[in-house]
């Protein structure tokens, strides 16, 4: 668990306008994970979109990379209180993914599922409308395994634990189903600007 007592150096005036409450700016890219870094073979990698147990669509690595590609520059914020500015990502937006599957989202909630057994819930409202992507590149290079490669969910406006690394699937759920950290006391949504770190935060 992150603790509320951790503080970093005083931000510059420019940085202060971009830092959510309780955050400090870092120029590093810290690596934080549930456990060891999995090594995912591109020859067997796939991304599956499900409605509950029902498969809606599935892509192998070649098919996924043939989908429309988008590049974003975004600030990211970790619940452990670091923020990193102007990070550059490329991949497939969730909107383009749903369009490629030819489906209208059937529920208001998703569970992102990873190759290491990790999962996290994300409301549809936080991934649709140009708010999230499945990222395969960072800073113009293929995403390193330590940062979630070959593909991770990127939801930059929420705390970074919502941007599930080593993504293998997105599953629509009939309710807001808590994931790994949410079951262990983290907030169901995780908005940095509202400091939604823990379960009882407003």
C-alpha cells in the first residue's frame, strides 16, 4: 500500500499547475508491479474482447498492429505519488478497438485482465471517447516488458494502477467488479485530481 505521508521535492510553478494533489514530479519511470515481470511471446500473444465469458473479438499480434494506430502525449500519475509529464505513447484507442470488433459496448464497466493474473476495473466512461488506448510503444520504441510490453492498457487520467500491464483482454462486466488492488483497499475509480487512492476516499 502507498502511504499518505510520502512527500517529494517542492515543484516548480509550472509543474504545480499540472500536479494532482499529493503528487510530485519525477523524470524517471519507476517500475511497480504485482509480481515478477512476465515474458510474453509475440507468437502466442492475443488480445480478447469479451462480454462476460462470451468472446466478442480476438486479435493476434499481426492483426492487432494492423488496426488504426494513434500517438498521444500525456501526463501520468501513480498512486505512490509520482507523476511524469509529457509521456509519449502509441497504440490502438479503445474506441478503434470496439469499432474493429463491430460491437457497441454492452455494459458500463470493464475488467482489464493481464498475463500475470492481474486485473483492474475501469468504467466504460473512462476508456471510451478518446480517453484510453492499448499501448504498444513508449517514446517511439516498443514497450519494454518492465513497463507492460508487449501491450498495456493506458488510461492516463486515472491513477496508473488502472493502466494494466501485459494486457491479454478486456471483459465487459454487468457491475463494477473490483480488481486486484481494489479488493485490497484501493479506490474503485482512482481519479488523481480527487485523490481517490483508497476505498473510502470520496
